[in-house]
């Protein structure tokens, strides 16, 4: 009897695994965060932050040569800004206010150099500015249920202290969506992506949330630990 139960359990697990692999939309997100602090700072030293436009290098068109609906730098900048606004502890400068400060200083809204970023930060009276660059922005080829090529997004960010222009933290995110048939351990990514092949903009949002979470924990300590202290 006991052997029969074990056999039924094994068959059930095999059927469940086969069902997962059979779904055309069974896709996940494989990504990694690499981050490092560059300058020692006190917890809570940075409170007001401005997110500045990210740079891009020749990523304005897709593989067909057609222009993308929106510059990848704008897509990732907006994703990072939105992810930061969703968290507490810091104050994020309004995007329109950031744009106005850049127009006043340089006549246009664009990705700034380090010295320009520091000057804009002083105009905005923030403690730090967040700069970034988008290195890979490959759009999905195909539909959300059957993609010939999955989307991929790689970008890096740098937090600069405005008072002395010193970079105090850097982070990078690399996102590559991957089928569960290739990596069954990627189930959390599959759930996060909604079980479909997502577009590059959606990968940028997922990556922005993880990068911002890592930065937040660096500046103020892990959220879970702080919540336990409050109880």
C-alpha cells in the first residue's frame, strides 16, 4: 500500500511538471543585481534624491531598423523614478521640476555629464542625484504567447552626492526572460512576469524595482529588519 502511494505521488509530480512545460506562456525572468557602495555614508544621510535622464548608446531602433515608440533611456528613467516613488524614507524630486532645472541650466532635458548632474542637484537642493545608462534594450520578437526572441534589458545606475560630487553607490541590473522548459528553477520569475513573454519596457519595470530596493536597503537598512524593530 505504501509503495502504491509513493508511485501515485511520483506520477502526480511528473504530470504537474509536464503541464508546466506544455504551456506556451510558461516563461520567466532571469535577472541579477550587482551593487557596490563606493563612499561610506551614515544611515539616513541621503534624504532628497533627483532622478536624472539616463544615457543610451545607439539603442533608438530595433532589429528591423524601425524607431522604438520611446527612447530606451526615457523608458528606464521613468521606471526607476516610479519605483523610487513607491518607497518611503526618501523624497524624490518631481520629474517636471527636474526637467525645468535642466532647461534653466543647459537649455534642454538630456542625460547630463557628472559635473552637470552635480550642478542640477544643487539647483534642486537635493542630497544626491541618480544617473544611469541603458546598455542593452532588446525588444521581444513575437507575441506574448510565442516569442521568437525574448526581451532583454541591461542598465546601470550611480548615486552621486551633490555636496562634493562623489559617487557613493553603483548598481547594475541584467534581465533576460527565459522559458521554464530551459530553467525550472526560474518559477518565481515566471510568476512575476505573469506567465507570458513580456516586452522590454515591462522588464525595465521589474529590474527598476529590484535595483531601487537594493539602493533603499543600502541607504536605510533592510526594510524587514526595520519593520521588526517597530513592532
